[in-house]
C-alpha cells in the first residue's frame, strides 16, 4: 500500500465496505443467474471494485456518472440502493428501471446515474453532452465517464476527447483497463499499451494508477476530480485493473490461463486493503465481522425484496415506447 494519502479509520472502513458490497452483490447475482432468475447478459465487475469505489468517493451529489454494461459496481458505489438494483436484475417492476433495463441499462435520476450503456464507447459522447450542459447550468459539477480500454479504438472515443479538450469541459474520463477488450489482449489491439498517453494527443492532463491498490486509486481519483472541478479542463485517468471472472457468463476464457487469473487474485484489492488495515491496527477482527454481517444482511433484504417483486403487466408493455409527458427539471 502507499503512504501518499492519509485516510482516517472511518474512511478506510468506508472504502472496504463499499468494495465488499459490490463483491457480495455480484456473487449472489451469479447464484441467481444459474438458478435462471436473472436472464440475458451478465457482465461482472469482480476484481475491479476499487475503481468504482475510489472514483465515487471523490465525487459529489451534483456530479454526473456514465458507466459501461459492467456497471453494477458503479451503481452501488454511487449510492443506488441495493434493493431496487437487485429487483432490476430480476426484471421486476420495483427495479430502478421497472425491470426494463436489466443488468446492462441501470439508471437512477436522483443520483445522476445515466447508465449503463451496452454500446462499447457509447457513453463517451453522452458524457461530453452532459458536461457541456452542466458547465452552463451547474458550474463546478464534474461528469465521470467510465469505459474499458477496448473503447479507445472507437471513433467516438477520439471525437469525445477532442471536443472535451477544445471546449475545456468538466469531464473525468476513467479508463478501466482490465487488459482484455472482451477476449483480445491489449498488446494485440493497441500499438500504445500505455493507454493514458493517448491523452497527450489532445493536450489533456492524464495519469495511470494501480487500481488494485485502493488507497492509490482513491488518491488518484481525488487529484483527477480536483483538477476538473477547478476548471482546468478534462482529465484522463487510466486505471490498471483486472476482472477475475469471464467477460460475461457466456465467455469460455480461452484467451487467458488459470495461472494468470490466480496471479491477479493474489493482488485482490479487497483482501489487500483488509490485510493492510489489520497490519496497521486500523481494523479489528470484530470490526471486520461487523462489516461482513451488515453487508450480508443488506444483501439478504435486497434479494427478498426482489424476489417478492412483480413483473410488468402485459397491458403495460407498450409504455415508454413513445413519450407521454415532458419532465422539466429545475437546476439549483
């Protein structure tokens, strides 16, 4: 771990609990998927938790967030309640999108969480548009946009980076580099594997961080958000991370070995933070047990809520296809 940032005991516990909530939520999603209670695609965030928790910890309620189709962790870290999130996973009306979004299309207006996007790189131009509006309507607000390293090969990535730089928009570009764009090794798809250096072409401030170290990740996120919020223009943060599970539940993972996965598991951010806190007398056995029990209780309640939920009535399936009312929001 690093000593470049000093967090108090309560804050460290907050980071640990945030990552543990994501890990346990997704482990339960695997069980529910195998029981055919969750249908469709399921992309898990297992191993990358420090990125979402570190970035969200640096954001404020007025900020906006856009994520990828691997966004359960982002939603939880942003503050979306676990119960409606689980209900959405099960396709229930009580879900955050009435069960219509499912795993890949989460949305929560109150938390300014704008998805959940199944298109690779699809959130990038949306982030530019939201940041442009916020620059006028919410001075000081930051738009955080998460995407994988595979998205840097998309034209939308370069267009979004260029416009954000020209217009000095308050965007934090967060590249979650897990080394495989679905199943293609980074070195086979990009001539420049130090992805953060791509920002140089747009004269944009950038940094690379070991995202398997939660404290380094939190520190890097704070610096990046402070840069953007100060009006200094967009920032590109490359987070070197790794997904422990397959790209999706249909992925056979023929492109990597068990040994490689186990090697990365030795660097698990959750275990790394727990051992470091224990070694520095910042987490006791009883405190760890209490955090674990609280997360387990929250998850149990969320699953019960979701399973007791209802499916959309057939006569309501055509709702939301066409707009039936205009919602006007007052910016304060």
